[in-house]
């Protein structure tokens, strides 16, 4: 597949969490997922030991079952103090965060409707080791998402399903005792490919030179 015409900085600054602009009706070819995983596998991995695993869910019933789990966890989050849609009395901030909340709400309702779900996991000889190796997955998962963006696909990094990880493990036959789930993302073609950089602090607002 032809890649989008993005230089490295454009790719890094415009790979967004995509929710409302996911095309839920367009199939995603398996080969595109394979290409994204191939790029993920090039990410750094401690001691050059690849413990990352990717569970790719295309089956409709399984996607919907995972979507139901995600929706249940999301509803608890929506009722929590940390929900981004909670107003704080700052009109500009509240208007901005209301858009963030509406986007998150959409995914909370439609996670199971994405044509593909991908679970990033780590595997070890036991659960404790698998969980300790999650740092081996995270660079690869981000590489997966960058590769997806370059191919016109949208993703959204989520992890709240881990609150009910065993249920998802049971749906997919993931061995809970030796495999730890870390990241769940929808994967779908995006409606349009024009994404902008997000508003973020200036570097010197977050850098501590030599000491805190």
C-alpha cells in the first residue's frame, strides 16, 4: 500500500487518538495489520528479547463482547471525578474538554464496532514476569500506531479494559497466568487523513535541566 506523504515530524505530531473519524464500515486488510506489527517488532526490546504479543480481533461476536466490557468500564470512568467532561468553571477549558469527552464517549459506545481491535500484550513464564515486561511492549505499540497512521489507519490508545482483564482474556482464550494485557486499540481507516498537531505545552514548561 502507498504510504501517506508525511515526513517523520509530521508523522509523530499528527498521530492522534482517533475516535469519531474512524470508518467503522470499511474493512481493514489483514496484510496492513501484518505490516504494522512488522514495524512494531523493530522497536527496542529489553535484552533483545521480544515478549510483545498482538491479539488481532476481527470476529464480530468477539469484538462486540470486548466492546461490552469496555463500555461497562467506561461508564464507571464517566461517573468518576477524573472524567474530562466534568466542568471546573473555566469556560475555555470546559468547552475544550467537552469536545475531548464527546470523542471519548463515542469510543466508549462504539469500541466493539471497529472492524479490528488489537490488544497489545506481553508474555512471560508467569503473570508477575509478564506484567513486569510491559515496558517491552509500549515502544512497539506506539510504533504500531505510527505505522497505522502512515497507512491511513486510525488508532486510539486505551487501557481501562484492564480493570476487567480476565473477562477479556476469557473471551479471547488468552492465558491469564502467563500473558498480561496492556493496550487495547480500535483499528480502522480514517475519514480523511488530515490530522493536526495537538495543543501542548512549550518544551521549557516541562523540562527540568540537570535537577528537578
